[in-house]
C-alpha cells in the first residue's frame, strides 16, 4: 500500500484456549479488516494456539488476478489470472527471508548506506496495535484514534519488586476504548 496507513480497523478476536492464570490478558485468535482511504481492504488472520495448522502467507486480490506470496504448495510465489491459470511463478532460489534480511542489512552498513526502516517499523507496529484495539473493544478504530489513545498497558511506578498487575481480560462490546 506504498506505506500509506489504513484509515480504520474493525476486528474480531477472543480467547478460546489460553487462560488468564497462565497467559495474562491476551487473546489467542484475531481477524482484522483494515480499510484504506482508496476503499481497498486488507485482512489479517492470526491464531496463537498449539496443535493447529499454521500459515504465514500474503494473498493479494486484484482486478486481473490473484498474487500468492510465501504460501505453501507446488508454486508458493505465483500469480493466477482470473481464468485460474498461473500467469507467473517465481522460479529462483528461495532463501530464508530472515537470513536474507540480515545479509542485506549488513551489506548496507558495510557500503556506508545503512538501511533504516525505523519509521516503517513504528508505523506497522501502530497498525497492529490499532487492530488489537479494534478486537478488544469491538469498535471501529481509526488510525488517528489509535495514535492518540490514552490506553496504558504498564502500571505507573513499575519496579522489579512490583506485584504483577491484576489481569483484566477484554470483552468486546464492553471494554471501552481509551
């Protein structure tokens, strides 16, 4: 999306497996629908439950076909036309993305042109937090609302000797956006 942030998020989520005693107040599954000013939408599904099938793929739906990135199967990176035929397939060597990321970062340092993705990392983290806020409250949350939220996830005056804060599990529709 050319580093343009979504204008709002609406989300579903909950706790099916995790207990407050062991895992605190976090949900174990989410679905977030992000909407952009252009009307485009992005969807994120996440599950943090042991013993379940997992996938870390991106699928892009366009007017001429669908692009599949980092999926599984015989053609993990490919584009299918609307007729269902594969129009393009990546045929090169597929390095581990995390190893490649480090190689490129170290090469940029050695060349004197360091990669600095700090702004992108902060913004994408805020977009993720916006999705969590939407799921926990059950409300549409705009990027501006998330950015200006007064929610505090850490107690004031936290020390090494502090007791763990009381766990309060969010209830969509009841938990208020702060």
